[in-house]
C-alpha cells in the first residue's frame, strides 16, 4: 500500500504537469479525483478528469509527446538523462515521477528564458 505522503506528492506532480506542461486550468481535487478544465479542439474550456501523469507509466509517455510538440525535446531528454543517471538507469527506464520532474524543470527554464 502507498502511504499518504506518496499520494500527496503524486497529486502535486500531476497538478503541476497538467497546468504547466499541458495547459490545463483550475486543476483541483473534487470528490477524491483530480479535475480541471482543458481546451477542446474548438477552443472551449471543458471540465475533465486529469490523467495521473505521475502515477501511471503509460500516461507518462504523453509527456514525451508533449515535449516534442513544444519543441523542447532535446533539453527534456538531456534533463531526463541527468535525473536517471543519478540512479544508474538508462533514460528509457525513467519512472513517471522522473519524467514529470524533468518536464517541469525544462518548462520552468523555458519560461525563465522567455522573460529575459
């Protein structure tokens, strides 16, 4: 079983990824589930359940696709390599939490570069 602190960390990572990487708005916990608003293809903001990016390996691969779409794949893969090298793992074996951490670091440095 997972303890409460691990669940809280996963929720915080999932919320940060949804808002900063995928562009969701109003991400919050409601009746035990993470919900938020995302844009549909017509540009309208629709309420939807936020995927658990930090807890599910299959959903974490969506982060890779998003990094490619944002054209920051090179920096993301470099950061992911740094994070996994600390644990003596190849980047392909990165956990969902490690993928989230790398994406957040790349996005935060991208925003800092845009401000300068």
